[in-house]
């Protein structure tokens, strides 16, 4: 039996995985985010520990025998967060999270200070990453920065509480802007820019390696046995990939959540920072991945639900799906940049737009435009990555609509699959990494990280390809036009946006 723990932003999730791949038990505990100032996003690590205690007590109550047979624990978690500790291991301030936007100026400073940042770290400097957060702390909270002796990522703080060991894995560390991602090692150059050294950083291991042992005291309290291994684990997207069996170069997945993600495994470090591609270490040795991220995917549908009076997202999709081909060709176009955009534009000031409206258009036309616009944004991201080989898995809340899944397959021109058990996500991947840690270096990845049973497959419809390509070309030209207007002196000097 293997225990996977996934520390998300809104909940901590635990799964118990058996040796026959069955999920025996699941437990969840909610988390809340604090936003004390505009752009700030924080959580208290003590809240994470309370959530962990809660899920462990639930599992002990509901699955005592399974919990007692756990051999290893794997950790997955929200990436990029900064947990600052003093010499004694005391948390110095609330953790600054991945979606905190206060460090935009520090990103500019980091980019100037390290011209080869993309070459080393595989990514552009963005406020979501960890290094700019520490630069902000150094500037705005200097006394606290001076007390900082250790910096941990969220899931790695849990590991420290579980074991007394400060360790991170390659995939999560790759999201800090302190890692030489190609070398899979801390970069002294990048650390120095933020006033830190290797002594501030945790030890690094691969995600499938043993990182520490569970404290005997905690094992006894929660009803686990002795000598429970803790695996290196992974950042959330890499862990989700392991849970879906996306572990070989060319495999990939599409995530239709609040934001949209396209993830493709590579067998080498392949950065493309000019297109805002994220190039990270994967959770398994000798593998990396590329990832494009759009900031408003399913959240764009939520906006349209509120703005146009739909009952919910399902009602919006049902309305959009009722349009015939002629109506689709004449629908307005929607730019989905409601929160700026990452891949491929790296444009924090990008804005959404509905273009081409007439008296003939109704709510269904707008609904279709919004779903199509999100799909076009994902296609833009896909075009910046190394091409996937074969089918891509589809996950996330948006994947519940078969109509949208087919439209997305048509626009991406890639077959998409829905698998059984996709809702287990990062927690399942963490449990699989725990399983691998128990097995050592044997050739077991294919057996442990197998793909789920395909429930449904969506094959691109070649007859629709020409129409989609024509509208996608207009979509891209509209973004370029909007950006040029926003940057025109007549608008920027007057403080206007468009």
C-alpha cells in the first residue's frame, strides 16, 4: 500500500493506492487563501499541517488496515511557494503562493541581472516563481530576510515536518528560478542574485528516489508501521502526469481547469523562453517536460456565465453546442485574456475582447465564441511546444463536456482521450512515486506508471479543419492588433488601455 499526499491551493488530498493499482481510500481537507493586499496571495503553513492531520485521522478511521500496510509516502504540491524558516526551523511569515503578483519589479531586476536566465532556468522571470518573491522580501522585509536560514517549497515543508529532513525534488525545484534545469542542480549564480547560497536550499533528489523516513512518533500516532519511506515526489503538474502515465518523451496531456495547461514530456532540456514556455525537470530521472500555460481557460466560461446570464457552465456549453456549422463560421471571435496571458505572449496587460458582434448574434453565438477562444488559446500554446506523439490525455473540469472535448481535438488537430480515475490527479502520481521509491532502480516505471483505461477517445474531424484554421488565423491577427493599439503612444500617454 502507498500513500499519496497532494497539497493544493484549495485542499489537501490523500489517496491510498494498492499494489493492484486500485485506489482504496481518499480523504480531503479544505484550505483557504489570504489576500491581505492587492496582488498578494498567502497561506499559513500551520494550516497545511492541520489539513494533513485531518486527512490522516479520516484515513485511520475509514481505512485503518490499509493505512497500517503503507510502505511509502509520496508528496505532490502547489509549486513556486516560498516558506521561510529561521535557524530553529520556525516559520517567519505566511508562505507567498504561486499566484501572488507582488514581485513584478523584482522579475525585471532578475532578468537584467542574469541575461542567460532562460538558458539556465528554462523560464522567464514571472511573479509566480520563487526567486522574485525572495528578492521582494529582501527589499521590503529586510530584517526578516536577514533571519532566513532555509527556504522550502510547500510540499517540502510538509516533508520536513514528517521526517525532520529538508529535501526537494527536481520537478518542484525547477519552478524556483534557482535551479540549473539542464544540470538538475542548484545554480550558484541564480542563488547569489537573490542573496542566497546552497546552504539555504534543501537537498535535491529525483522524484522516485527515497528522500527521508517518516518519523516513528507520527507513524505510531496515525497507525502506520515502522520504516515508512518518503519519496522525493513532484510538483503538481509533473505528479499529475505520472498519475496519467505521461512519462515517456512525446507523451502529453491537456488540462482544462481554471487555467489551461498543455504538458509534453521531453528526453532533454528544451527551453523556449521567448514564447513563455515553461521547461522543467520531470519527476523521473533523465526526463524533462515543456509546458504552456494560459491563465483563463474554464474561468473564461465562468465569466461568460455571469456576464450573459447562463445558469452555469454546463448551460453555456449546451447553448454553444446547438449552433450549426454556418452559425459557427459567422460567430464573433473571443480573445480569452481576462487575466493577461503567459504562453505564448507573456503579456500581463493582455485583455479579453468580443469582436465581430452584430444584431444577428445571440447568447449562443457568444457562448460558442468563448469556448472556441479558449480552445484557440490552447492551440497557440501547443504550437510553441515540441509536437506530441500520439494521443494526449484530457483532464480538468472542462473535460466533462464531450462536445468541448471534440471541438478541442478538432482545433488542436490531436486525438484526445478521457481516462478512468483522472480525478485522482497529483495525489495518485505522488503515490506512484512512493511505489517506485520502494522498488529502487529496477525497470519498473512502465508497470507502475501505466496509463489509465481509456473511457472515450476524440479524433480530429478533418472536414472541419479548414474552417477552424481560418478562424484561428483571424484570432491571432486580432491579438496582434489589440496589442499594437495598447502600446500606441496616444493610448499609453493618456493612461488608456484597450
